[in-house]
């Protein structure tokens, strides 16, 4: 029986596969070598960090606070007596003038007292006239009248004059009391609130009206005691009422001499440099310009590391992070003025978290 020779094809295919794997391996090794030659992963690499070069320039220290519109002059009107209101002459929002009647109280009782005092005075004035006439007659008799009769007439007249004076004072007192039953506006302005209606019983504690001179408005606010010593009258400010698109210029016109122990705030008032027409109570964003420095070094607050009483930043020096102790003017702002420790041209690392002195770094 004839036999056939084995086919050589399988051996050829295996050789081709071996060469294919060998080529792939060489390519991988070549790529790895090239990557290692270029990247050199065994060598330390500098960290990429956000940084800023320090440069001198104009800096303003601004204190931002919120306040409310108030009238510089405002008065709460109260009654000096207790009685029932029989007439009310103004409503909330009305413009009133100084001396205008606002409230009339029931004065029937005091009116009766006034009439009695007036009648008593008039009766006494008649008796004084009679005593004066009697004294005049006694003096006219001369030697025909006894000395005692003349002295009696004089004493009677003097007593009548004294009693008349007393009754006049009593009438004036009742008249002043009667005037208190008509309550007038103490100043010209706008009625901000009214707390009385006809028929209401009022007393000296009742707030009848609040009247304000709205032609002279200020912004009232308070400053935290941490920064209160930097606030003085005369400082300029930018005032932006809620809803306004443009800020207006203002000036600090009042700074309280004391700090409120309960709130820790110092009250201040800021006047508008130009007249404005705004509703009392409106919220105003106020930026008080505490100081303006024409040529200062400033850095972002987040770049500063404070440990205890010492503060420092990290700077890039010859590709390495280095510590630099600094002193700065602490102020509630995103940027602060550095007073010592840095010079123009220094490169400060803005986010020092995760960076240690001596680390290799490069500016991003």
C-alpha cells in the first residue's frame, strides 16, 4: 500500500506566528524604551501650581456693610396727658408742616377747670379793686383817719394783690394744660406712621405719630467692633440702594462714640452727597472706603498660611517651594496689603495646600 508524506504547511504557519510575536515584542520594547528615554519616570517631576507674581499697584481697603435708609431728623409724637382722641388731622404718608394740628383730645374736664380758674381770678380782681379803692380813701383822709385803719387797708390790699397773683398763675397753669390737649406737628415732614384713631384713649406712652424730614436722608448701619476703630467721620463711601444699578457717592457723617456691648457693633450714619428721594427703611449696600494706597503690594488672602501669631506664604525660588514670613494689614477682603516680607517680582503660590517647603514646583 502506498503511503503519503506529511504536509509542511503547519510548520511554516508556526514560524510565521513566532516571527509576528517577536516583532510585536520588539515594538513594545522599543516604545517603552522611547517613553523612558523621553519621560524619564524615575526622575522626580515638579508639581504644577497656581501662582501670581507680586506687583505694586493701587489698592483700596473697603468695608462692605448693609444699612437702611433713615431720615436724619425723625420725631415720635406722644401726648403729655391721658384722654380720648376726638379728632385726627393727618394720615400715614401725609406731608405736614410744623405747628399743624395732628390730634385733638377731649378737653371737657380741663375746660371746666379753666373756666373755674378764670372765674375765680375775675372775682379776685374785683376784690383787689375794692381793696385798692379802700386803701386810697384811707390815705386820702390823711390826719382824719387813724393810723391803724390805714395800715389795715394797706394790708388788705397787699393780701388781695397776692391772691390775684396766685389765681393768675393757677389760670396760666390750667391754660397750659388745656394746650396739651391739642397736639401739633413739631417739625415739617412726612408722616411715617400713625398710631391713633378717633375715639381711642391715649396716654403718654402711646406713639401717636412718627414724622420725619425726608428731604435729608442718611444710611444707618453698624460696623463690627473689629474694624470700628478705622471708621471716622469724613470717610467716603459708595451707596447702592436695592434695585439701583448705579452706586452713589456718600460721606460718613456720624460714628458713635461707643460700641454696643450687646451687639458688638458701632453705629454709623452715611449721608448722600447729592439729594435723593428714597423710601425710609430701604436696604442699601454701602462700601466705606477706609484707606486708599497708591502703590502697595497685595496678594490673595488664600495664599497666606497663619500658624499662631506668625504668617507666611510659599514662593517659587529656583523651581522649589520656599517659605517666606510676611506681615500684612488684616482686612475683610479677598486681597490684603503685604507690609513686609515680599518684594515686587516674587512669585507666590496661591494654593499652598499639599505643598511643602522644598517641593519642586513650576508655575501654572
